[in-house]
C-alpha cells in the first residue's frame, strides 16, 4: 500500500482552487438551468406553445416540464 503524502501548502492551495472551481461550475449550471426553464416558461405563458407541445418538442414528459418550471422559475 502506498503511503499518503503529507499535505503541503501547495497541495492545500490546489485543493482550495479545485473546490472554488467546483463551486463556480455548480453556480454556472444553476444559472443555465434557470435561463433555459425561464425561456420554456415564457413560451408557455405567452401561449406560443402549449405545455404538451413543449413536452413533445423537447422529448420531456409534461410533468417534468411542470416540475422544472416550478423549480427554476418559481
């Protein structure tokens, strides 16, 4: 079994940078979901498409669309 290396200041700093990058990624994903589902909700609210038409076009269930719009748009 290979022994573990002691934490060096460089390793600690690298772990912190990776944690910061993961946090930034999670925020970007959340922002992308909000933008996407807001656009979907806007089309439904403008009555350009029905929820069924959106579900068919995006290949999601109607229930999934309803839940995601509620989750990300409010």
